[in-house]
C-alpha cells in the first residue's frame, strides 16, 4: 500500500501556546486511523494542521503527502491534492445553496468545470444514499440545519469531492443513534483501498459501524499509545488516565537518564 501522509516530529503552536509536541504518524492507502484522547490533547489541532489552517504555526517537523512536502502549502492547495476535512462545527453560509457550493468546490478541486445536469444527477444519488431529500440542494449551506443535518452535509461533501484522505473531526459528536448509523454508512461507502480515513473522536459511537486498522491515543500533544480496535475497548473501560500516567512515567525515566 502506498504511503499517503507522513508526519515527522511535528511541533505546532497557536497564539504562542505549544500544542503538538513531536507528533509522528504515517497513514497509507486503504487504512482507517482513529485518534482518541482527552479534551485539550491536540486532536482538533492535528486535524487543522493537516488541512493547513493558517492559525496553527508549524515550528518544527514536516508533513508529506504522497511523497511531497506540504508543510508550507495553503489549505486550498492541499484540498486540490486530495485532502478533505469534515468540521466539528460546520459554518452556516447564507446566500449560497448546497448545490452551488458543492459544484464550485468540485470544480475547484478537480480543475474541471462541472456541467449542471451531470452534477445534479451525481448530487441526487449521493443525497439519496444519505437519506437527504431533494430540497436540501436548494437550501443555504447549513443555514437552519440541525446538528445531524450539518454532519450529513459534511459527509455529502466528502462523497462529492472524493478525496484521497478524509479527516473526520468529531463527526459523531451530538448525533443520535440513527444519525450516527447513516453517517457511518456514508463513510463506509466512500472508503476503499485507494483512499484513507482519519477519524478524530472522543468515544466509539461511529466506530461501531466502522472498523479501524489503527487506534492512536493522543495526550498532551503526543501519541502515547497505538494499537488496533482492542485499544478502543481498553479506553472505554479505563479511560485516558492510564495513558496520562504512562506518559508521566516515561517523562520521569527520560529525566533520570539526563541527570
């Protein structure tokens, strides 16, 4: 499997506060990775840094996508390369319909003008798969949408844009059981051996219908543990305190060695 994303010794800060502190991560085609961790660990920061949010400053390390250094690239350049991020709190934009937004986004990412009729057929098919009625296409983007509708709209964007790497930041947050199932099924339909998914979550609701290959625990800006799906059950049973203690013990041993 080809390597999609490689993050090496990544340090980042926002407003002079260091968030990520030497993070390493490799994602290959055909893989589903999950990042879990306590509040304030740096999970959403990681998502935003991969996507190229300029608020977050990379102070050390690099990000490579499909073998090329993208550390200094803008978000729109990364999107054209095939990186997509589903936002935890999607923006509401009045005056721009869902169809207009998605058609413009697809044209920008693909570099090809999307003809109206074929695009509408594609949009209708993807909306049907997510249980979204035709009226959604003519509504202003996320304006007046419920939490579940906003999250389904994010998955719709992913399905239309068809990226190489999809980052799902707390996509299951605030959703009821039925909405989580619909969103999970949409993610499963998107996933194949030519792309990859990075799921950032607090809990395992979305993972009930989406089997990860790797689960990583992020604590205080570093990945302190990695494993398979069994790690999710361990977290559900014992929480994140076990990993915080492990991190503190490791730091103490390193300090002793330096003395």
